[in-house]
C-alpha cells in the first residue's frame, strides 16, 4: 500500500513538472523599461512562463552593455522604432515612467502590435479616450492595462460572492502608505483601490472628497447598490503599509486584508427586530475564503500571484497567442476608473 501511494505521488509530481515545461509561447516580445518594478515583479513572471524576450528597450545607452550582460539572449536598444518595425515581435510590455506611458502606448498601438501597459496608461480621461480611438483605427490590437489587483485572488473571489448578494451594501476601505514625493499619488498609487472598487461595485459618484494636509484623501462614494467610505493616504509608513476593506451585506460581512486573506462572517439572525445574540450565545459562522500560506513557498503563495501580477501577465500573453483568457483589463474597462479620478480632481481644483 505504501509503495502504491508513493507511485501516485511521484506520478503527480512528474505530471505537474511536465505541464510547466510544456508551457511555451511561440511569439517574440519586447519590454520597454528596466526599473525596480519591472525587474522585481514583471521579468520574473515572464521568465517563469517562458515568454521569449527579443528586445529590452531603455532610455540610456550606458545601460545597454549591462542589460546584454544580465540577459545574454536579449537585444538591448534605445530605439522603440526598431522594435515596432520588427515583424517577429507580437507584443510589447511597457513599464516606464508614468508620464511617458501615453506617448509610448500611442506608438505601440499605432503599429498594430499588442500592448501591455503598466498603470497608469495615461494621465487623463481625454488621453484614455485617445488611446481607445487609436486602437480602433489600428484594427483593435490586444491592449492590457496593468491594474493587476483586478486579478488578485481575493478580488476575484469577492466579486463572485458580491454578485450573489441582494440589496444595498456598504464598504470601508483603507489604503495607507508612506510619503510619495516622486509622483502623483492619486494617479500612480490610489488608482489601484479606485479601480477595484469600480470593478467590484460599478460606476461611482463622488458624494464627498476632502484632502487632509495634502497627503490623505477622504472619500464617500455612491455606487448603484453600494456606498463606500475610503481613506487613501501617503501619510503613514511604507514599512507598515496597509490595505484593507470591509464589505457589509445583508447576510454577512467580508473582511479583506492586504490581498492576503478574505474572511466571511455570517450575521446572527433576528426575531421581530431583536438580535438573538443578545438573548443567548450563538456560534459565529466564519469562513476563510482565501488565505496566503506563508509557510509553503509555491508559486500560488507568492505575492506576485496574490497581488495579481502573474495572472495579469499570463492573461495578456494568452490573449496574444489566441489562447483562452478572461482579461477584464482593457482600455475600455477602465473608463469608469478614470471618470472617478477626474471627478476627484475637479472637486480638488474647486477648493
């Protein structure tokens, strides 16, 4: 019996290993950008998925020999035009400075090549609509926006659960980091929570917006079936950054923490408006819908997966290679997110 179990385990491990080795993509790709975010989060996923990179593009010629030494099978260049004129390139990944994304995205889309563009893809709703128009004129090449938290397991699970909930609901969201002097916090950082609340609850109307000491944005948002209170801040600490959300529905409460866990707590029943938990003790129903396992170092427990990077990149490459994908991160899918950001900016400018 012991030998049979061992053979089954060995066979399972072999099948799993073979499946990973067989995952090969046929097209060639290029990457624009070699910053910390790219090398720490995006390049490792491409390597794991065996996505062949033919080019890495950067601004500085001084980096070219360093790139070619670190990536010996890749051509380093400072010319985006050379990449876009290469018929072998199926898709281009872009993760450069946020201010340069619109110009780079415009060139890639016009070339007809598929584009993965990190957030933010552009600086305004007007620029977003321009990109959408360019994509139409180029016969709709694949475009994926790197708002990866839509693909975080906790967000996908929560969305499915909320679709089954009836009646109005409320939520409380905290997104708290340290100072961010190098850019526009609203567009570069706060776009993440603003995007996934529109993804979860739909189009949002700003009922209240107030900046506190230029580092904390307090919001009240009204969706069709939900109302939310948000604290988005760069006035805390990067060493103890926090992201959490509580969603209160008619039947129970969902608690999300750091994209690492999602817990559902069922509400106690009432009799003629009287909460029975005040009359006699009732067992609390608590279901762990998702928990990242810090002990087992597998790909599924890696933050690259739990934060959504892995599935976002895989979804893009699968779409380019005509494989099955369920991406909801097109340019068109984030129009409501940009409308929300424009509304917040409008209120801010009036004060």
